[in-house]
């Protein structure tokens, strides 16, 4: 019986959340947010796959010497 008593409260929270979420999605679509994020993510992935980024990743790896030593000693 207690669950039925709070059902209207949960329903109000669910409807309010859906309205707020829908409003946020509408705002992001109208302002071109998704287009901007798509371009930024594409640029980020292109840089991460570049030789410069891979060289930097290898140079900043603190375990690079330990990995090399481990592979030398059987």
C-alpha cells in the first residue's frame, strides 16, 4: 500500500525529468551543439592517430623502460 501512495510522486518526478531532458535536447539541436561536437571529436581522433601523438604517447609512458627490460629477460 505504501508503494501505491508514492506512485504519484514518482510519476511527477519522471514527467518533470522528461520535460527538462527534452528541453535540453531541443536547445542543443537548435544551437548546433551536436555539429560542433562531431567536428571536435573528429579532429581529436585524427590527432590521436597521427605519428606525432603516438610518439608523444610513447615518450611519456613511464613504464617504457620496464616493458623493454621485461621483454629482454626470459
